C-alpha cells in the first residue's frame, strides 16, 4: 500500500513530464530487477491504481519503456515486459561488447583525472558489497546499483553523450537477462570481483588493449553462462 506521501510525490511533483518520469523510473527499476518477469503483461489500469496516477501518465511511461527496449506493444494486447530468447541475447551481447569496449577505449584515451577517480571510487563501492541477494537473486539491489555505476563510470570519459546513452540502454536490457542467472554466477567458478578489479586496474593504468579485452571477456562470460544453463537450446 502506498503512503500518502508517496502518492503526493508522484501526483504533485511539478508540471510537464515529472509524473511520467517518476512512474517510468519506478517501472524501469522493477523490470531490470526482475520483479516483472520477461513477457509479463503491464496492465495500464492496474499500474495507474498502484502508482496513483492517471491512465495517460502510465501510457506515456509504457511508451518510453518500449522506446528504451524494456517493454513491447502488441496490437489489441497492450504492453508487456520485453520477451527474451537465445537469439536476442546473442545479438544484445554482440552490440554491448562493440559499444562498451569503444566507449572504454575512448575514455582511456581522453578521460582526465576526474574520470580515473570516478572509476576507482565506484569500483571501491562495488567491491565492498556482497554479490548475491539474500533470497537467491543474481544480486542484491544494492550490488546491482553499484555494478551499474561502475560500468557506467568506465565509459563516461569518452566524450560522446550519444554513445553513453546507447550503452546505458543496452545495459538495462542485459540486466533483465543477468537477473535470470540466480546463484549460478557464483557456482560457475567465476571470480567476479577479480574480473572487475582487473578491468579497473587496466583502465586507470591506461592500457586500452588490455582493458577492452578484459571487459569483452567479462561480458561474454555472463552470456555464455546464460546460454549454457538458463537459455538452453531446449528451453527457448
């Protein structure tokens, strides 16, 4: 049940798209955290009641989710969380590696000391948080947020707002898949902390080739795990 304060915040946060932004942000977080599983219908009326906003606010928020690749709209069926498949994961991972290694390379080439400090500080926070969630999730919400901030920091020195925006969109889509791995990521023998530490050290050490190779391998390992243990040939 929503408190009076929370509903007041959404309805009274100002003019323009502020209510849409709040509902969009809330739904985005719930989708990428796994609260809404892939393919789950997103009922406009129910969401309007839950968030205590108008139907038009919910519809605009759902359109934004569709534009960012987190939801899909079907004629006469409304909106639902984006579906998943092996083919989509392979395509997504290839694009992510292409984009994220490019923004990292550019950041290493042009990023200043402030960029280095952001990479180090976000890694320090990430390294201090337990990976797996208390209920067997692939990660706790706190770790997932720190993880996103670290990966975001790697590319923010690239100097291209458009590239940064594209990378963030791809990362949101990938998070839906990563949450499906559950505890398997810890059972696969991976040293995820070590992978992040290596990426941080090579990046701040201005080793473009080493850092981008380590990042590509890091992203590929997660995809390989999902393909072999979650999205198997028989499951999708």
